[in-house]
């Protein structure tokens, strides 16, 4: 009897290697790609395979990366959050919060997430008093979709004991807090609430988030944890426990404290090291003022010297860095810091990153190319924020809103873009990310399907220093693959969002199946 040493055989499909080859079958052995082909050789392998799957024309891609996920936060919000993303009026928001409060004991936290002010008819946040009226016996904490603005009620205000003069807590004419928080006040509340989370809860949360990822074809996560406005225990938990989980988790400790890298033997730091804020909270740092606010140019949270010093120390010690920079003023600071550090070290190739890069000028794009910077972007932002009457149009002057997330310009310049969701801002869903990059609301910034898929596969593997083991379907590489029901390369690009993941394979093991 012949030994069945092939663990998995996929055949009768269209298998895109992402290395300019297309196959109709792939065999897996010992967790790696064993053989590929576009002939009938697979028939002789059927009897040697422990499991074989007739794809019946489905497509196979390399397992997806999501290159920007707040993993613990995502899971906590799945477990406990009230999703407000579909609410279109303040009354709908209040009803959702009240319904949740009615299921809880007195004193238990009601946590609202993904409040998108650009969807709200009244174009405002709920007030502290409105929240008091519908949940008088529970602390309420509502976060905006990008987590840079939050709202709390009176009970939460009392329980959290915010410092009286903390920045980011506006007051009314009687000097009472309005309940709307941003900046240091928002970070204080987020950190204080997260102190109540223990590692058992974190483990359950991460499992929930990773299950969502597996349902969407994701086999590798870049986890942005710890640091300002987050809890360092989240990063420490990921560092200690990442090998327990089915998917690969690469930790980005969100701090400019270089000792965190030394003491934990980390090869990367950053993620959301906030150089600026967000468009929703009008804190993203821009050169021209926000609409109807001629004196508001956003905020820069660091001076150039601080960023230069951090970048120099990181590059000197071969630590990959990633800065959060949304507006053009913040992007300029990030570019300057990386340029300063790379000149000191005299190297251009350490794959340093800028996260988001939403509002870059032509000159900044050229400078990013010169410095060999990788841009970690979230195409889904254009579907959520970039549509007509969306957040970008409501917050930014036309010359800005017409030039957000310039994917095509960046790729044409020869710069590598890697794709992510910024979950829990947006859902972990690379297919929706691919759809968004291909269907940018501004046609001039749309890219091809191949270019979009590259963001979540080969490009992401390169950015992770994993290009020799992941990111494409090639003999000897790890068997990370995703099976999709429709051929996204051949269908109408407007329908790509309707394609479904039917199976996710990690190191040759099926971790999600809806076949």
C-alpha cells in the first residue's frame, strides 16, 4: 500500500501564484507547498493524498495578510461592543445603547463602537444628558469610528475620575463637562477602562478576532498593540501568547520607548505612533484648514526632534519602524524623521513604514520613493469615508478630498503599498479592501485587481521580511492559501465585494471552511 504523504491536494481550479504563474492544482506536504501544475499530473497524486478537494473552478490565492489590526481591541469589541456603524440618527444611536443597557446589571459598562458622525443626520455626537436619560444606572462610553473622539455619560464621568484640567474635555457655560472627549482625555478613559481587562478576557477576545480573520481568508496579522491610548498589557499578552493561535501574529509595539525593543527582542516598533490624529476628530495635521474652521489645521503630537531621535535609535539598531501619519503635515514629519535616521545610518533598505498616508502631496510621494518607505494603507477607508458626502468631503476642502489615498499615483511611482483594515475601525476583510482599491471613488486613484491583491499578499510578505516563506504559492513556501467562490480577476470590478471566502488554509491546515 502506497504511503499517503500528501496532506492536501487542491485540483480543478484556477490557482494564482502571485508570481506570474497560474496553475490548476497544488499539493501540500508537511505544511508547505509541495508541487504545483497546470496539467493532469495531479491525477497520479490523488491516491497519495490524505485529503483532496475538487475546486470546481474556484480560485485560490495566497493567504491574505491584514497589515494593520488592533487585535485585542477588535476582539473586545466583538465580545462587548454595541455596533453603531449603521445608525443614521441620534435616536437610533440612543435606542441601540438603551437596548444594551437593559440587558446589563446596574453599574456595568455599555460600550458603543464605530459611531460614524458622517452617517448621522444631525451631524453631531450624542450629549452626556441624552445618554444619562436612556442609561441612568450604567456607565456609557461611545467611540467614534476612528477612535479619536468618544462620548461618556455622567456615571462614566464619576467612575473614571478624570483630572479636572485634562486636555480634550470641553465644558459648558456652567463649567460642567459636555461628555465629549478627545486627545489626552480620550486616551485617559480608554486606558483606564482597559485596565479592567485580564489575560483570560484578552485570550477570548483574540480568539474571536482571529476567527473573524479566518472567515475572511487572513492567515497573517500585523497586530498594533500597546502604547499611547492603548494598554501595554495588550502588547505583552500578544508577545507572550502569539504562538498559541492558528494564524501568524507579528507584533508592532506602539511606542517610541526603544527599551521595549531591547527588553523584548523586538525587530519592529510602531503602528499607531500617533504623529497626528484623525479627520473625524479634525485632529489630522493638514496644511490647509478644515472646512468652515479657518483656524483649525489639526494637531501634531510630537516635535521633529523627538521623532528624529526615536527613528535614529531604531534604525541604528536595525529595528523596523512604523509611524501613524494621516495629514500632509504629519506625513512630512514622518518622512523627515526617517530621512534623518537613514542618513545617519547610511542605509535605505530597512523597510520602514508609514501607516495610513491618506493625504500626501506629489513631493511627499516622491520622497517616500527616494527613502524606500513602505506605505501601509487601508483601501477600505475610501468605501467608508471617501464616497460622495462622506467624511472626507465633509471635513476637507475639495483639493484635499479629491486627492485622498492616491493608490495609483503611489504605485506608479514605484512604491510598495501593503493593505490593512485598521480594525476595529473597519472590518477585517481583504476582499472588501481589494474592492475598495479597484473602485476608488476618484477613478484616477483606482488600481488594477492584480495591484490590489498584491497589497494583501506578496507586498505584505516583503514588508514582513517573509517573502521567502509566504505571500505567494510556490514550491517550498508555507501552505497559506484562501479559496474564493468567484474569480475576482475576471468579474465586473463593481461586484468584487460579493466574492466570498469558502476556505482558509494555514500551513496546510484548514482553519475555516464554508465549502
